C-alpha cells in the first residue's frame, strides 16, 4: 500500500484529547497575562470579568466548531472545514495561512522563549538560547516522528505537570494571602504610568491567552471516537483552562496588592510565588513556565503538521506526494513533519539573523488576525452545514443554538476589528503575506 492510500491511525482517546486542548492553550499567558489584563481593566473586578468573558467566548467557539468537526471528521481541522464548506480555494488559503505564516511563527516564538527561560534558570550565557531551544524542538520532533503514542504521552505528562505549580500558587495563595480580591481600583496608578484603561482591550488580551483551542480539530481523523470525544474534549478542556485562568488571578490578587500586580508586569507570578514560598517560589514558577512551554511546543508539533498533510492528500501543495508520505515503520506523517520543520527553521534563521526586521513574536500576533477571519467563516459555516444537511441526524449539536454560534462570531469579529484599528500596518503586512499564497494555488491547480 503506497502512502497516497495510507491513513493515520486513530490513536487519540478522550483523555489525550483533553490534554491537547489544555496543553496547546496554557502556555506562558497563565503566568504573565494577569498584569496586562488588569492594566486594561482598571479594577480587580473588571479583570476577573474579562477572564470570564474571554472563557465564555472561547467555549462558545469551541462548542460551535465541535459541531462542524463532528460532521467533517477528517484530519486537517480548520482547513478541512473551510474546504468542505466553501471550496478548494478558500480551504487552501486557510491551510496556507496556518502552515506557512502562523504555524512556523508561533513555533519559533516558543523555541526562543523556551531557550531564554532555560538559560536564565541555569545562569547560562545568552549565546546558548537558540541552540537549547532548537535542541528541545528537534528532540520533540523526533518523539513525534518515532511514535505518536510517545508524543501523546509527552503531552499528557507535561499538561499535568504544568498544572502543579499553578495549583500550588492557587491553593496556598487562597489560604495564606491577606489582600482583598475584589473592589480594588488601580485606574489612577495605570494612568499615572501612561497606561490605558479599556475593557475591550482587556477581553482581547484574554482571548489571545485562550488561543490554541482549535488545534485539537486537526486531529479529528486520528481520534478513536471523534463525533463523541471532540465536543466533550472541547467542553472539558476549555472549562479547565477558564477555571485555571480565573483561579490564578484570584490567588494573585489575594497575595499581592492590586497596584503591585500592575507594576510587576510579566514577573507578577514569580513575585506572588516568592511571597508564598520564599526564594523557592521563583524557581517553582520558572520550572512551571519551562514545562508549560515544552508542553505547548509539543502540542503544536502534534497538531500543525496535520494541516499540510491534509492539504497534500487533496493535492493542493507542491510535492504533495512527498508531503503526505506516512512512514511505514513509524506510521506517522513524516513528510508533513519535515515540511513544518523546514519552514520553522527558515523563520528561526531569519529571526536570529535579522531580529530588528523579522520578529517571530510580532509575526505570530499579526497572523492571528488572518486566522480569525477563517474562524468566523467556520462559525458561519455551521449554519450552512445545518441547511445543507437538513433532515440528517447529527451525532452532536451545539447547545443553545443559535446563541453560542452567534457569540462565537461576535468574539471573532471583535478580535478582527480591534486588530484592524490598533495595528493597521501589521494587518496590512498579514494580508500581503496571505496574498502571496494565491499564485502558488493558481500554479498548482493549472498544471
């Protein structure tokens, strides 16, 4: 049997599906975002409301896309959904944006951040940042290629491990903290330091922290029971993440005065842990951050290659025969892994060689804007699917239809509009990057 006839085997159960949802969402944001959300919210109460609203919008998005995924149960996630609903061209653009623009940029950001965390933790020279981050990336790549079971195990272990320091801060913070959680207004402090109070921006900051919820859908074709487990994993995973985000913010507000939470910036979780656990606290948070980023990076390596794999099976990529190749020995999509690795190393090289011109963090931020166009299109696509499949029994229906799909669309449009207004230059660059993919599609389909 040649690779074009091969399919990836269903190896993912409910527990692993949940850890993929949790592990690909919870990265560094859980430790560094509380300060920036408070900056825009202005008060403790409004900051907690922002995290809750962000969680509700994300849950609405996850449960909406789960119904789409329960009807289109193939590997590829958002790419497969858009292609099935809107046709080959729009599906290709979705896959191109995820594979060429967003995926490599977010992976490079994780590689560099991980390298910085590890070198700082061990007091190493900064020259080791890139080699260490790249080395861990390549190790995880080998794990993913050799056996998907190993990669799933890494995901399960790192997801559980990253929750340990988080809940340590939450439990001991709630018990030992002496500050008030509610009713503190830090607007004057924020304005004094030239900050901006804008509740919409606070919600936007939380939505970026929740990003990654959709990555499980790329694995639909490898789930043992996708029609049942995809919606359930989305529900449980996003609820866990929302609970974690809210609880750690409550704990931090219980440990530190609200003005300190704002002024400490990205080091707020380190300081909170230090107050509770002494000098050991900073190490606890830093170890938690390292494990968290490793888990997130592994989650991206599990999920992103499934997009070019699905595109190649539809013959929408140059060299599709090789991109869709499945290793006979390991039964993993080695061709797609190598494509994502090559693109990642190109972005990494450019980021290191030209850091002032080519910023992977910025590239990942502005391309989220493009991805949300396709998110919204998939939410609209649910209504199209229901009309197309009218009378056909569904294995799963999004609850509170059409309220949750409309909420999901509102959340997506909110991010698109805010990004357009706040960064017109960046959105223009992202759109140009997307349009570069159009000639590739034309050449591929007119051979």
